[in-house]
C-alpha cells in the first residue's frame, strides 16, 4: 500500500501547467465572418490562421498538427463541410484532443446533438457575441494547454507503475490533482488517454466536491477569468483546511480501477455523463463526459455522486 500526501510533510510534484501562447485556426468560407472573428480575437494575444474550407483546414492540420490550440469550425462550407472535418480530426490520434468550437447559424437540438456526438464539445451561434466567443476560446485553449502538458509529463513518466497492485493517495489542491494523475496513469496501458480523464475527475472532486463551487458559479468564474483565484481562496478557508480527495488505485480481477472519493454533498451526476444540447454553449461542464468517452471503459458513480470508480477493462489491461 502506498500512502502519499497524508500529512504536512507531503511532497508536492512540480506543477505542469505552463503558460503559453495560443494559435487559433479559423475555418470559414465567408470572408465577413472571418473578418469579424479576427477582429474579436485580436482583443487577446492569439495567433490566427485561416482556412477557406474544410479541405484547406485538413491540409494545414495534417501537415503540421502541433501549432494549433483550437479550431473555430464553420458547419456549412463547400467542398468539405464542418461535420466531415470534425470526424477526420477526431479520427486522427495526433488531433483527437484538439478542441473544436463548432460555429453555425443553426441551433436546432438535433444539429447540436450531431455535433456533440462527433466530438464538438463547444458551440457558438451566429451572430457572434464577443464576450461569449472570447470566454469559450479562452477556456478551450486552457484545456488544451493542460492536456498537452499532462501528456508530456506522462511521456516522461515512471513506466514501472504498470506493476502497481494497490495505492492510496490524498489530494488537496488542483496542482496535486494534475501531478498525481500525470504520474499514476503510468499504471494504464494508454497513459496519454487516461491522464485526461483522471485529471478531470480529480479536479472535479476538488473544486465541486470539497470546495463546493457550483456549476453556475464556475460558469461566472470562467467568464471573468477568476476561477483559479477562487479555488485558492476557498482552499485557504478554515473549513476546507483538512479536506482531501481520496484516490484508490487497484488492480482487481483483471481490471484497473481508480476510485475517487470527495467530502462534498454530491451532485446529479447523470446530467454530466454526456454533453447535453442545453449545455453545449457553456464554457465548461465537459470533463466527466470526456473522461467517459476518451479515457475509461466505464464510469460508475456511487451514492450521491461523491464517489466515482473509473475502470479499464480486462482486455485493455492485459494489452498493457
């Protein structure tokens, strides 16, 4: 049994959330729309690149996938439409975590569902609202920066952790959540996919579970750019000083299980297992759905939602 972080002498791993510039690829066949997006995004220090349709976009992405941090993708275009571009992005292992913001003049429930199922976790409707655009692009870029940093940390990780049978850790901060995930996903056969989901679940347990930041509160905090400051403020409150998220890692009956328990009141987790159309335009709320779709074979929430088990099945574990 490995017990990390239970006392005041706990060693915190180096943070893996560096700041970096972001490059946005705007894919739209309409010049006025491209100009409007460019004008709005010029308010922030983004580098911008442009494609006139899906074919040009895929040529850019497949030739050099690494420079881009987010794709603003029009749904209706000649030659190759947005849905086909989205499908090709999500089918390419180099691009599948690249966030895609689908921009469309259409907003019917069925069209939003189609985009979500294809991998568009962000939506914008025309005409654009500048503050909403900047908030969603900013969130997408931060998420992707985090994913890339986590995956880089995993590539430098400790591969002997595939031998792990049981471990228990206690996590208090966002930094500890990120660092713990980056190390212990090396017990998984595909660490670079697992690290995204495990991090999302641990961060959710810290911010929503232990610190009680509601969905609505996080929406407002993201919009104002003050989410991390609020997390630090709440961590410093006396009532939160002793709260920890418990992470138990077990290899049982051919399955690798990550059990995460927080000290919160629970939540209606059924609403977040998928990205629903009514939340497709929100600036967050995709973490659990991403973990379920991309990282694990199944998620099992227990009780009031303050405990979740993320499972990799027999075939996946044996393949590792």
